[in-house]
């Protein structure tokens, strides 16, 4: 069937040379007023139409024209509003609300006090919406105190709806609406005395009914929010499933299954929307979603390679343990690398990071074993340079050989202080070479940014058992490359130590730690002997004396008394102290935490340097060796101090709280 011809207006036909293009056919306009009879339809027809409208549509329709308003606001149309409300499962109106006013409260997000600002929260306790500006202006909302000082009796408070404020400035206060207060006050004052009691009872019943309705409406609102959230969740899941299928078709199934926290496909801004996924929408978001999946693929490949490297490290551990437990590392007289240092050696790192298709086993490290002496020597040079930097050598470049560096660091005047977290705020004083094997240089807490879902290197895990109120707890730490992060030089203590070395009869420029360890002498500090409190020590080995000089009684001494002289100390022989019957009444102890287990070396269960008796018990309990042999089952840690140099004589048993695992009585040392 051919289309109808367009109606053309009868304008004057062109004449002469007029441009014919100006007289194009135009569509004729329809006649106006054809819907003017719409309002003449029977009311039954209108009611049938109204019955299919949403409550908000009815409200908007009632505000469109006077005719519609006349129809919808009359009492005979009340059932229309009720049908619309019931069809949407809305609660019944609260007392004092008509059906249209109730729909207005539920749907129109306009403040009922200022009628200007937006308020998306309904206060059912007041039957109104209150914007933040009206809530905070101090005029529209009153607390209990403001109502009373306004000349109102306490009796009126029971006749006004109230609630506990949940926002500032009325948080946790009982609040009222000023319009309700003014309305009740004005009405009471307008009533005769004999009618006020009746009105009061009516208002109290009204307030009671308001609270019941408010609770019911709040429950409905929570259900609506829950249902809405469930609906949104369903829409998001449908969109996510549709995108998931698209990505699987593109070959990203394995990458989708390997996404781990904190990454998430469903939290992607283009995925967690509620808009249905159409082909047009997919075309618009395709590039960005695919770019996200490429990032996830790269992360997956990196994790897989990292896990592969960690598995290879487990194989490399035996190479280092064999080297350290051989004649090269036992007895332990020179520093050896920890596992992270070993992994950083260039040849070892090259093998660990070989492509995934290359098989790495114990034989892959055969070519590295002959290189270990030179690699370890180069590593020692590096850490000694770090110690020289911390110690503050004036010209480190002048020390060209490792022996020269060791010779300078061995000087007893070089006193290092460690403030590592293991010491719990009690700095540890160290000397060379003991500082090299100090635990804080090779152990740290797990980094804060480490993720429980990311692969981690189990070979560097280190479990430290701590005791708290008699109970043992395993603290998980990790090994790290040797570093000087927690080491420092205390200039005041270094100067005091130099004075002490002179007082003991040595030259600070040449005296080494070994020189001070050889004489079997104890020392009594005369400066603070009279000021000692019960539990303080007065007699020390020379290392314990350095700790004492860093204690309270010497750090609190005025500057003029910092310089020490030989008169400040009394030299005692070891035998004279042991034979002294008076001193035998006091507890004498030495620091004997210098022994380590060979079988646990470089394993997560490696034992922290401890006493000889405890390490022997550990070997018996954990390794079933009843008669352990030194340098075969256990070894003395590098730089372990002679027992007499760490001697302390305690003048009271109040120090008995010190753990036996930290101090050993001198009689058993």
C-alpha cells in the first residue's frame, strides 16, 4: 500500500524566477483543542485509570491541574489513594496524616520545616523530614532544656513527640520540634481550664500512638532498604555474570579464578553497576575491562613465578647449610651470610630466577659451591664497610684491606648500641665481632604491607618463642639481609668507655676487646656504690661495667662528673670475689647466652642464642641426642663474651624476676 500524500498548504504559486526550493511541501499542523473533552469522561473511567497509577504519579497528577486536584482530593476518591498505597505495600498513615499527605511524606524529599532544602531521611518520630540546616540552626529543633526555660511547664513535654538526637549539636539529647511545642502551647492557652485536662489526655494518647506508628514505619523502612539492597545485589550479580561470560569467551577464565584480595572483579567500577549489560554497553566498557584483566594476568604470572622462586629457595637452603656447617663455618669464628644474603648473590639469584620451564634441583647449584669463598669474602667486605660507616670512621677509604678494617673495628672504644624491637626499648650494647652476629642485624618483623593472600618465602621465616606471665608464645618474624638499621654509636657512652679503658690501664687507640677480656678481674664502681638501691649491682666484669655506665646513675650525673678517673673504680680478682664470704650471700651471675643449635641452623625453628644447659636440653628434646658434641651438634656464637666479663653481683634477691634463660648463676657458669 502506497503511503499517503502529504497535505500541502495552498500558498501562492511561484511566478517568474522565484527560487522553487523555498516552497517545499510542509506538514499541516493538527487542530488544537482535540483533548479538551478529556475531562468530560465519566468518573468511573478515571477511577479505573487512577487504580493503575503509582502513589507518586497520583500525587504529581493531583498537582498538575485544578480539575485533577478537585477529583483526587475529594473524599470520594480516598479509595484511589488507598489502592495505590496498598499495591506498593506502603504502611498505613500515621495519626494526623491524610492519604495524600502521607504519600508526600514518603516520596517527596523536601524539608517540611523550610520547604526548600533536600532531606532524604524521614523522622517518623516527628512525622516530618528535617534537613541538616534546620536541624542545626537552633530554632527549629529544641532540646528539653530549651523547652522548659521558654516558660513551659514540664507537663507539656508528655504531650509533644520527642526522640533522642543522633546528630550534632543535639547528639544523645532529647529533642522536640519547635512547631509542635508552639502548637501545643497555643492550643492549651486557648482552652478553658476545664477542657485542658481532656486535651492533655488526648495529646498523650496521640503521642503514644505516634510512637507505635513510628516503630512500625521504621521497621517497614528497614525492610524496604533491605529489599532494595537485595534487588541491587541481584542486578549487580547478573551484570557480573554477563561480563564473566564475555571474559571467559576471550580466554581469561584462568585469570578470573586467580584474582585475589585486594583485587576484585566485582568491585571494578564498570562491573558493580546495576545497569543491565547489553551489547552496546559491552562495546563501551570492553577496552577498560580487558585492560584490567591483562593486569590480573600479569599479576598471576608474577605470583606463579614468585612461588616457583620460593620453591627453588627451599632447595638452595641445603647448599648454604652444608657450607656453613662444614669446617669453614665451625667453629664459628668469622661472619657467614644469612639466607637472604645468600639469595642475593648474583650466581644464586640467576639460578633462582631462571624461566619457569627450566628445572632447578640441587645439582643446579654445583657450579656455585666453588665460588662461595670468593662470594662470601666480597660480602664480608660490604658489611664491614657498613660498620665503619656506623662507627663514624673519619677516612674509611684509608682502610684498603679487610684485615685493616677488622683491626680498627676490634678497638674496645667502638661501642655499638642496638635499639631493635626485640629488645623492647632496652638498648643492647655490643662490641666487635659480636655485633656481626647480633640477631637484630639479620631478623625483622614481617613488613606491614605483607598480604596473607600473597605468596611468601617460608625459608626466611623465624619463630621466636617469648615468655609472658609464665606462658610461652611463638612470635613469627622473618630473616632479612644483614643491615645496620638498628645500630648506632652513642657519643656520650663512647667517651665514657674511652675514659674507662684508660682507668683500666689500657690505651684506647690500641686496646682491643680481646685485650680487655684477657685479665681475670672484676671492678667495683665507687661513684654510685653509696647510692645503689636494693637489687642494683656494685661489682661487674668490664662488659657489664660498660652497661652500668649507660645506666641511670651515670646518665644522670652532671657534666662535670662525666670524666672518669682510676679512683672511681676498685679492681678485684675473680678468686677474691669468689672467696668473699660476705659476697656469697648475694646472687652472682653472668650472661651465658652464647650457644646455638647446628641442627636448627637456618631453619624457621632456629633457637635464639641461649645458655649451655638450655641448648643441651633442646638438642636432647628436639633431636634425641643425649650427649651432644660441640661443633657437631651445637656451637658457640660469633663474638661470644667470656663469662667473667659479663659478671654482675646483685645485692638483693629482688632481681629474681630476671629470667633464668637470660642470666646464669656464676657458680654454674
